[in-house]
């Protein structure tokens, strides 16, 4: 079985679109996994059989695909802009509808919740975090973090929103309650509508250019007019004008 057929079989059996991931990166990660799982390099038929029959191997395969690294206020200066420039321009509406797409362990939507809790303490907003990986969403709901994930959280915020037990930090219930989580595959599942803010950060880098372009069109459609797309610090939308966005500053694009 060649790699193309392997991707087709994975799509058929596991509903995962490997074609949308950058092929060289993906192959390198899968090759390493095959070595670890003692499958001969290039034996995609053997690898597929293993994934279909061994749950642990399948979970390792998902981990390889998903790369869950995240932290609170990732790229702190961008979260400062979100707080000081972007939210003030959106908060003429009383309730914001926000989507953190590919939210991993929840640090991103919870960072947004912390900011909104401070900017609008008496208002309720709808903040949703989604990810393809159910295990990481379970961890997001538990909201327990290690010190590294809090390195961009100021001292006063750490004291206000986290309880420390040993080497773990537990997020306070009032912030946890502001965010809901749901499984969603960006490449295959339908998108919602009328979002005021969509954060989709540090996941598109794994996707092909075609997949990125298709997603940017879908994000544009999913936003309300005036709504903002927040992307990762190493990401860029070259054709934002063509898509119907204005660039606010790096990382932030507003739907016209
Ligand atoms: C590096 S993390 C980014 C987390 C967070 N957005 C941040 O910037 O800190 C990438 C996340 O993308 C998720 N992911 C990968 N492929 C996905 C897909 N097709 N649909 C939804 N999420 C996906 C992974 O499970 C992982 O949690």
C-alpha cells in the first residue's frame, strides 16, 4: 500500500483527512511513529492494520497528528492587543460569540475568558473551544496546568484565577464556567455562524496551502460583519483583501 492509499483508508475508516496536512512534515512524524511501533518503514499496509486493531497505537497516531502544545496568553503581546485594541472595538455588542478553534488544552479560550471577565465583569459571553482530539478536550474541561503553561500569566492573575497544589495549577470555577468544549474537526465538520471573534492559532501551519485557503474562506463566512479572526504569530493571510478582510495588525483580520 502506498502513502496515498494509506491516507484514503485512514479517511474511510477514521474520518481523518490526512491530505490536508503538509505531506513532508506528516510523513516524517509518521515515520518516527512507525519506527517506535516496530512497523517496517514504508509498510503502510502493516501500519494501517495496526491502527485498526490496536487502540493504544491509534491513540499514539492521533497524538502524532495533533501536537497539543499550548499555554495561556501565547504570544503575550498579541493578547495585549486583543485586550487593548480588538475587544474594545467589539464590545459595543453586549454579548460576544467567540470560537477558539483547535483549542488544545483550553489555555487559549480560558485566556480570552480571563480578559473578558476583567473587561466586562457583569456581562455573559458565549465562548466555545473545539478540537479534533477528545482526550485533550477532557483535559481542557479539567483545567489543570503545569507552571510552564502559566509563564505568561501575571502574578496578580495567577493569584486571582489559579489555585496551586504541589506543582499543578487549578483554574478557578468562575472562569471554567465561561467556556464550553466540543469535539470538531476543522477539515471535515461544518462551521457555525455569526461569531464576533474566531481564534484559530498554531494549527493551520500543519495544513497544506490549499487547506489553509479553504479554511480562511470558511472563517470569513463564519464571522459576523465586523467580526475578527485571530491567528498565530507565525501565520499570515496573504490574500486577506481578496477574501474580504481588513488587516487590523499582525494576527488580527476583520471581516468587512
Ligand atoms: C499546537 S495546538 C494549538 C493550540 C492553541 N490554538 C494555541 O495556539 O496554543 C494544535 C491543536 O490543533 C488540533 N488539531 C489538529 N488537527 C486538527 C483538525 N483537523 N481539526 C481541529 N483541531 C485540530 C490539535 O489537536 C491541537 O490541539
